[in-house]
């Protein structure tokens, strides 16, 4: 059964008020009754002790003393009686029975000098009456005692009046409780409904929804956590969408890249099979087929290499490498490629500068970045710089190419990403995987790679690898 939050709050508050009222009523009634009873007992005991003291001091005039006390106590609605050691009444102002009725234990306690108090109910008047018995000793010999009785007037009236005040207070508290519970329940109910509505929107794929947060209670904190969750989901959805778009683009690019070499290879094979290629052109055709095959192999190798690096299946064999020799080798390998774009490669390296890295993988990183610089630079210059600091070795690759916007810099490390200008066929990195592999390899070395670029002025890559 579904119970609304408003009704739960209301029931809990009303239950607390009613239970508190019942407990307070019982405790207060018991306290008032006991308080009145104790006061009356002390009063009777005080009068009884005064009677016994006066009789002891003036036994000759005991009868007149008893009568005078009778007049005084009658005005206070108190009766008293004297009894002997056998519980027989020898003088009384109100009690008509000839004997004092006590059980054996009470009589024994009285003979031992203890004051006995008894509270009983008069059936006729339906009110509480207090009996107080004080022992009387003459020359250390128990000779009787005095009994005083008096109804406890006013206790029930006081209790009834206090209960009526408590009832009024309870009704006022219930009214305030209804008002406060209604306001709080409505307020919190609206906040919960906003959360439910926002959750339903998120479930339907709307990640733009946000909930106002107060942060003053758990619901406010929950709203803040919900907003953070939706932000993460929105970022993840955008990333997934971007990745899916790049994947689709990659598949289209790969299909395009595969179609051309496969068509070329198939045409050459068909031409050779059907003797449609002359002897003078066969060597050129075979060379073309071999070149296209190598392009296909590079595509497959780049994908396999990326997956190995990302899944930590690559073992690095680090060693100390002379930066002068390494950058000179990169320059020699790519000088011809740079010349095709009318570019010049310049090496600037500190003497005796070394770097601690895997030689093959670091060479792969530098070739990737340098060829990327050559690809986007025409009639320009590419600098290969190397130097060391106290904590790391630094390699910079700077060009005077077309540069990039800040938005594009964030995308170049993504898998499948290719700038529009790079769609032209080139001997390396034409599939959008080169810089993604570079990023993974630098990270495996425990280093960092950063990019500075300005549109139309060039780009600079900076690689930092920690010293041994």
C-alpha cells in the first residue's frame, strides 16, 4: 500500500504529541497526588507529635489539652484518637470504633517506635484519607499512641485542573503540528517530485536537466549529487557520441583508403593474369602493387600497435640514449620526405644530453610527430631540439606550419581523429592513429607531452621524460 510522505509526517508528529501527553499526564498526576499525600502526612505527624509532647509534659490537665486540640484540629478537618497498648480507644474526636485495626506487622512496627501511615479510600465520599499512627512511650515503655485522620482534599481537583491544561496545550500543539507538518511535507514533497521528474528525464536521455540545490539537508545534498551525476553522464554521452562519430568517420576513411590500394592490386593481378600488361610495364606494376600492399600493412599494424599499447602489452626496454645521435638519425631518415614539401629540418641539441627511454618506441614517437609536422608544413622549417634539466629530459619538435585552433588541439590525441588537411595520402599516419599512439607511449614512459600552437604560425610539441 502506498502511503504519501505528507501522511507519514503527519502521523509521526501526531503520535509523538499524543504519547508525550499521556506520559506527562500519568507522571504529573502521580507526582501531584504523592506530593499532597506527603504534605498531609507530615502535617498529621506534626500535630500528633505535639499532642503527645503536651500530654507528657502536663498529664494532670491531659483532658483539657485533648479538648483544646480537638477544637483546633476540627477546623482543619482532622480527627484524632488516643489508644492504649492493647489498641483500645481511650479518647476520640471522630473515630467510633472501639479498637484500632492494624495487622500484626504494622502493630509490631508501631511498638518498635515507628510511625505508621496508611492511605485509604472512603467509599462513601470517594476521596483519599490519610491515617497516621504515632507510638507513645512512657519511661521507655510502650503505652499506646495517637491516631490522626484527615481526607486529602483538593488533590483530585488539582489533578483534574492540570489535566485540563494539558489537554488544551495538546490541542494547541496538535494544531501547530498540523500546520508545520503540512508546510514541511509539502515543501519536501515538491523537492522529491522534482527529483523523480528529473530522474525520469535522465532515463529518457535528457542530460540537460538540473535541480536547484540548497545544501541545508540530505535532500539538498542528494540534489547536488544528482546534478554531478547528470553532468558526468552528459560528458560520457558526448564522449561516446564523439567517439562514435570518429569511429564512423574512421571506418569511412579506412574503407576509402582500402578501396584504392585493393582496386589497384586487383587490377594489376588481373592484368598480369590476362597478359594485359606489357613486359616493359610489369616491373612498374609490381612495384605499385608492393607499395599499395605496404600501405595496407601499415594500417593493420597501427591498429594492432595501438591496442597493444592501450592494454599494457608492450614491454619497454629502457636505456640511456644520446640525444645528439637520436635526433640526427631522425633528421637523416626524414630529410628526403621533408625535401618533397620544401621543408628544412634543423637539429639543436645540448652536448652530452641523454634521455632514459626505450630506443625503438622513442624513435617511433619522434618519427610520428616529425612526419606530422612535415605533413602540415610547406616551404618551412622544422626544429628538433633536445636538452636536460635536473629531473627530466626534454625534446621539442617545432614547425612553421599551418598551426591549430585551441579546440583542435584537444582532439588530436583522440583515436580516429584526422584533420581535414591530412586526408591526402601520405606515407605514415594517414589513418588518424599516429598521435594517439604517441600519447600512449609517452604515458607508458612515465612522461608527459604537451602542444602549443597558433593558427597560421606553427606548432610545437614538447616531450618530458623523467631521468633514471
